C-alpha cells in the first residue's frame, strides 16, 4: 500500500535535507546580550538560545525566505517576530 506524500512531508524533507549556511550578523546579538558583544559571548549566547535560532531558520526555510545564494540569514526582526509577547507592566494605569 502506497502512502500519499503530503505538503507537510515535503516541508519536513526540505528542512532535513537543507545543507546551506545559516548566517546572522553580530548585531543580532545586541538584542540578546546586555554587555559588550565579543565573538566568545556571541557563541555562548547562540548555544544558550540554539532552539530559538533553529526554529527561526526552519520557519524561513518553510517560507522559502532564502538569500540569493540559497542560504538563510537571521535578522533582528526575525528575533522580534518569534519573541513571545509580554504585557507592559504599569502602563496606562494612573492614580
């Protein structure tokens, strides 16, 4: 019995088979690191938030948002887009 290939199967295959480069400028870490950015701190921040970066890369692959050379570039906007919304505390309530 043959199983029909779905769009979800194709997307999963695309992500598994991706062999490109995922790039992001050091400026992306400006949003993550409160202190001065150094290559070592950027690498550490990457590993601490690796799941988040991988999710963003997968989303960009699914949407086929690739650079001209077929790679993925993560920007500060991508980090903001995937960030959970937090309510602002104390805003709009005056006594």
